[in-house]
């Protein structure tokens, strides 16, 4: 032991050589002699007199056990005898160690080995040992038992369900024993909570509910003892319960909430404890709002809102307020910020029906109070709840009337709050608010911009104005535009720098919204902005200067490329000139904390849109800066055991009573780290700009494809909500990288030149992207990111496979009114297609399971689930439905890009799921999803479906779908009929008559001509047109053709209306006998149908008019004069006027007659009645 102790002692020597030698020797033992290494460490831990040495041994034992993969770790390489010895020695050490910090380290190590061995039955003594010391005579050992239980909770929850009643009994005994010290009660609370939050099935929670009152008693005991740390610790673990197992509170819910509200409302309690108590209430409200709504008398809001408003009114008069920033204020008035945050989250959780009337009652009283703090709180309350209000026209007027008078309040902070409330109203109720109330609100904003004595108010007004402008109609802004620009322009010149920054931002928003209408103001504003750029060059005003750059390019963009072109180049040269060294080289490297950096990036992006290809020479300067910003990891601070806030912040730790919003946590693999959110924002902006450049400058981006992929791919693996935007941009850019490389090959093939990258490069890039996205899709839990990933996979498959359709293919498709059918180059192997399909189906299945779980829980708690909660469940179902559609779209894309080669994969992985989804007993959303999958196969692999013998499987499901009561199911089904008619040829014959009758039933249904259901009607007409055109040999269409013509014009679905019109034109050109009738008797109806389409402004296009004119001129040329005269005479005056008008249009002068079937003679014969 002495030799090993000496070895460890050398680790802390000042002599580098001795220390390095010791570390090398230890590494040698660890790798080559695992038993000897562990035996030495255990000996030091158990027998060393120096606590420093014992502590070092405890740390090293845990470290060597966890380094590397399980099989390569020291534990995996130790002999079984040494493993057993270590287990025994650790248990002995727990009882004999007197230093709490060292004992805690051994607890962690013991729990770690327990997690490794318990499930395999390789430490049978551990759980009995824990049970034996839970009632130990010393509090220290009882705490050890509880700490071990806490750290093993996940294993216990998953493998020891039968023992739950016994565990509850043990915890009840400990928690109800008043003789136990507080720290034992805290340990029991932590251990029992750890077990509760580890339980996966809600049905397992009720037995633990009796523990809840004891947890609250522990909280009160900690508060009464003045133990802030234990109080906060207890509240923190209760918040964990609220997050994942709030149902356990159900029998004691009112008591829990009442206790937490009482703490939050007690001024003598430490601020951080009050905030945690309110956070507990808020988490409960977010997780089980329906339980709170069920408490009689609206108890929760009537009891809780006074507490929240009490915090919101805790503002103090501050003579320096005008000179402070919002961040300064947030630090000074944490109670106000926490109260506002709680109200915001309660409003979203509880819902407007209950919350808004109560809040309005409080607000009405507050707004008439003589003390400004009350009026301020009332207005800020409106800011928090307006997004949940279902605002009618009357309600918008009422809210505007309520807020507007306070724009003239005597106190600047009340005016500030009024502007905030109006800005939030504009943001949350757009665009209705702007339309309804803009004529009254804009003059108020303009008035506030003129109050030069309140520069902070001017700046805040400009911020709120941005909310208003982003969703405003340029036409509605036009009457106020001169005044707005004048007020903002004056504020730009006359305000201090801090306010200028917000004014500049408002000008950018105004220019963005008004576009061309803003052009007249470019010269005057451009000079003022250039003045800011050249004047405010010091470090303190970098953000103002950066915003001025960005605004100048926005205003210039609104002025138009022709007016702004030369200035854009001048601005680029001015920007880059600042980074030129003596040798004339430009290095666009900006410091990480340079506030102008992201605005300069945005300015580059806007200038690039104006200059187009002329910007390409600047890419070699701009893109490296963006790549550096995206790759920078300064926002990451690896979390080390025992590290404090002061360590993280370089010694400048925030006050302990303040929640620091600058730090969040994230994880990459097994590494946990803190995130500085301010630094993360620049990374997100850099990625956003890279995504823009990659999408806009496809070919020119090629030199940066590999670098960008190397930056983006690792980012999609990071866990943590703080990184959601970063991950989304990183995902979105990946398909564009593939597209850039593919485009290079396409262009070089067309030009006959050698590409800078080959097919092998594209395939390698695609495989790397695909592997990363599929891996992440199996792990991602955020719904938005899941959808982004699925879209990334889909577009990547499309891009890597892309070959544009030939002109012949496009013309052939248009002849039947369809879209061009691209020809694809299959690039995925069968294994890759299988991997994509399996992973996407896995995401789809998890989505279906989440939906099933929600509905199962709603069924179990049906007495508590109210209408508001059911509406939220429905909204979540709708979002899941979108994600499920995205998953189905990937499968459809594989069919589209790989044709028949995908069918074996479909049969293996998808076929059974399709049959399940399409069953008539399934939910409509599931049936629609199954039919979408069938539609894609019929549309893109029709002949393969026929060859595989799947028509008898698919068509009955499609025809059943047409008969469904749900309109969305019907729409998917009628689309399938049209696809099958187009692609399966003679194999469709057995279903043609039934399909035509089913479509006629949908079209004839009067309910299908109202609202959104009219889209089903129009799709059915288009599908019937395909049957008539492509399957006329398989069924008698004599009744179908006149019926088809009688449906015109279609007005709801513009695309399908145009398709149907093209189909009718083709029927005429083909000389269809049922279109012409005997001696042309039916032709007037067809011509009237074409004329009716010309009257529908939302449908008719120049291309469609040209098609109709070409058909009319073909009739003029081909029909005998007598027949033509008879047909024309049968038209009503209105129809003749429309047709004559388009024929006489000078723009149609060059349109030639359409090509006729067979010959003009045959066409004329058909027109004369000779066809059959």
C-alpha cells in the first residue's frame, strides 16, 4: 500500500518530471495490470491516514471504472475475484469512513457498480445491505442507504415493481418519524422522488401518493429551520415530480399548491425559495391543468393570481430607470420578472375560458389605482395573456381602448408597459389586430416616438413597432408611411445610441414590409444610416453600427436592385476595407463578442440577393467567417464535478438569489456541458446565413460543401433545448450541400467539361448525411426537429437522385393534365432503402404510440379531463398527424426516385402497416395516411404494382376510402383512383366502372360543394377526367363524359381546376364522340364549360387561355362551316362574348390551332356526328 500511496502522492508534486513519471506508471498499471491497479487504489482508500490521499483514491476508482466502453473499462478487465473484492471493500468503507465528502464519493462508486451488476445478479448483497442500514443507529448510515437508493432508482423502478409497496412503507416510516434529523428526511424525500420520477407507467404512481404530504412536511421543516439550501433542494426535486409524474400529487393537489403559493407569497422567505415555490405551482399547472381547473370555485386562479400580481407589483421608483437597459431592470426586479413569467405560462396552461375573465377583473382594478406600480402591473398582465385571448373584432377594440389612454400616462414606466402591451397584442393577434385597429394604434406609436425626453421609451416603442410591422399589410401602412418614416428618421438623428439601435431595427422592419413603397425614402435614410456607420466606430457601439449596416442593406433592397446595385458594391467594399491589412489582404475575422458580427453577416446576405452572381467573388471572404462562427464552441463550458458558478463565470458569479438565464445545459454523447446562450445566438445566425448562401448560390457554394458538412453534422447530435435552432439550421443545410455537388455534375455534363467533384463524392456525401440523420431520428424527441430531420432525409434523397424530365416527358404528362413525371437515377442500395424505411417507420410508430398513450391517459382520467384539455390533446394529435405525413412522404419519395426497385422493400417493411392503417375501423387520420402510401405507389410504380399482383389488394381499400365519411380520407382515395387510372393500364379495367360510379357519388353530393370539402369534389372531377381520358376502353363513358363537363367550373382547388380544364381540352382535341354528340349537338356544353373557366379569376392563367384558344382555333379550322355555325349559335350571348374576347385578344394572335387526333378530316367527321 505504501508504494501505491507514494505513487498517488507524486500526482500532486510540483516537480513536473516526477509527476509525469507517476502518471505514466499509473497508466501502465491501469492498462496492463487492472487487478493490481484496483487493489492498490482500494488499499489507499481503506487504510491511508491522510484524507487527501483517500479522497484521491476514491476519485480515481470511479474514474477508471467509467473510462471507455464497458468492455474496455477497468471493471470489464478485472478478474471476477477482484470485482467481488472491490464490492465488499466498498461496503466496508461506507461504514468506516468518517469524512462525509469521501463517503459520498464511495456512495457514487457503489451505485455505479450496482447499475453495472444488479440486473445480471452479480451483486446480490447490495439491496439487502441498503435495506439493513436504512434503520441504522447512526444518521450518517441512514443517509448512505437513502443516497444509494436514490442513485439506483432507475434500476429499482424498472426491475423491482413487486417491491414498490414495501419501499413506500419504508419511506413512510422514515418520513413520519419526527425523531429523524432533517437531513435524513431530506434524503428520504430525494430517494422516494427519484423512484417516482423513474417510473414509466402512470398506472404505477397512485401507491406513492401517500408520500406527498410528508414531502411537504419536510419542506416546511427546512423552512422553519431557516435552511435555505435544504428548502431549495426539496422544492427542486418536487419540481422534477411535477415535470414527469404530476399525477402523483392528485389526492393532495390542493394542499401542495396552497403550500407552495404560501411560500411564494411570504416576503421573509429567501427570494430564490419563493421563486422555486412559484415554479412548482407553474409546472403543476402546465402538466395537469385539468386537475386544477376541476377544483371548485376556480380556486386555483382566485388563490394564485393575487400571489402573482403581488410579485408583479414589487417595483420600486428608480431615478436611474431611463439610463438602464431591460437586462439591468430584470436583475433589479426579479420578483416582477418571475411573476410575469408565471402569468404567461399559466395563461397558456389553464386556458382563456377560466383565466381571462379573472385576470380582466384584477386588471380593471389595477388600472384605476393611483400608484403607478399597480397600473404597470395591470398593463404587463395584459401583455402576458393577450396571446391566449380568442379576440373577436369587438374584443380587439375593447383591448385597444383599454391600453391606448396609458400612452399618455404621467409615469414613464406605465407608458412603457402600455407600449409593451400594444406590441404583444400586435404580435399575438396579427394580422386581424393590424387590420382592425391600426388606424388608431399607429398614431399612438408615432406620438411615443416623438417623446425625446424619454429615450428609453422611444427605443421600446420602436421595438414594439417591429412586432406590429412584421405582420402588417403594406396597403394599410401607406396612409401613415410618411409620418412613420419622419418619426423614425427624427428619432434616428435625435436619440441616444441605445435608442437609435432599436429605431434602426424598426426601420428595417418597415422597409421589409413595404418593399417597393419604401424606395422613395432610401436617399434620406441612407445618408443617416451611413452617418451612423462612419460615426459610431468605437467598440461600445458595435451593435448599433452592425444594425445600421443591416438596415442600410434592407432599405436598399426595398429600393430595388437597379437603384441599390452600385451602393451595394460600395457598402461591400467599405465593410471589407476595414479588414484589409497593409498588404491589401482581407481577413474577415471578427471577435466572438463583437456585437456587429451577426448584423454584418445579415448585410452580406441581403447584398448577395441584390448582386446575385456578382457576389460570387466575395464568397471566399464571407463564407470562412460564417464557417468560423458556426464552428466556434465558445458557448460550451464542460461541466466538471464540483464546479461552481464562479468557476464557470471566471469568478464573476451571479447573485445566489438570482436565476441566471445566460446558462443552460446540453449534452453531446456522454459529455454534459453548460451553454452560454448569448454566444449560441451567433452560432445560430452563422448557420442560418450559411443555409441561405447554400440555397441561393448552389453552384458557387461547392468549394465549401465539405467544410460546411464537417461543421453541421456534429451539431445535429447535441442534446438540449438551447440548441434547437442550431440543430434545425444544421439539418436544413445538408440537402443543399448535396444539391450543390449534384448541380456541378449536371452543369458540367451539359457543357461537356470535367466537374470539380464526381459521382463518388456525391455518393459519399449523401451516405454520410443519411447515416447521421437516421441515427439522430432514432434518438430525437422534439417534434419540430423530428419533422425537420424527416424532411432533410426526403430532400436529400431527391437531390442525390435528381435528373430533370425530358421535354417529351413533360409534354406527355401535360397532355392528360398532370404534372411532369421526372425520370430518376436510382442511387440507394436495397439495404439503404430498407434502413431509411425502417427508421422512418420507427418514427411513425412512436408517433402513433404517443397518440395512443395520450388517449389512454385521457380515458383513465376521464372524470378530470375537461373540454379544454381534450382540445389540447386534439391539437397535439394534429401536430403528430403532420409528422406522420412527413414520414409517409419519405416512403413516397423512395418510390418516386427508385421506382420498381423499391417495391421489395415496401413489401417487406410497409405493406402490413398499410393494411392496418387502411382498415375501416381505424381513425380517419390513419386511413388517410395508409391511402397516401398507396397513392404514392400507384402514381410512381403503377406497372410494378400490377406486376406484383397488388391491384386486388390496393383497389378495394381505395374504393372503400371513397365511401368514407371523412373528407380527408375521401380526398386521398379519389387521388388514388386518378393515379391508378393513369399508370396501371388494362389492369385497371375490373375497377373502372366501380371507380367511375364512386367518383360520381362524391361529385353529386351537395355537401361537397361547401367549404373545404369542395377540394374533395374538385379532386374527384379531376380523377374522373383521367378515367375518361385513359380508361375509355375499359368502361362505357357515355354517361361519364357529359357528367364530367357539367361540373365546370371548378373554383376551390385551383390546381385541380386547371388539370380538369386541360383534360377537357384534350378530350375535344381527341374527337371524343361523347363530347361532340350527334352532329356536334353536345359541343356547346363543352365550350360553355371552357368559357366558365375563363370567368374564374383565381383559376385562369395565361397558359390556360393559350390552350383554350388553340382548341377553339382547331374547331374553326376543322369543323364544317354549317356545323360550326350551328354550335356557335347554340351558345348563349355571355359565353360567345367570353370566347370571342379571348380569340380577339392581341396577345393570342400567334397562337396556332391545336393538333388534332388522327387528322383534321377525322376530327371534322366526328364533329359532324360520324364518330361512334
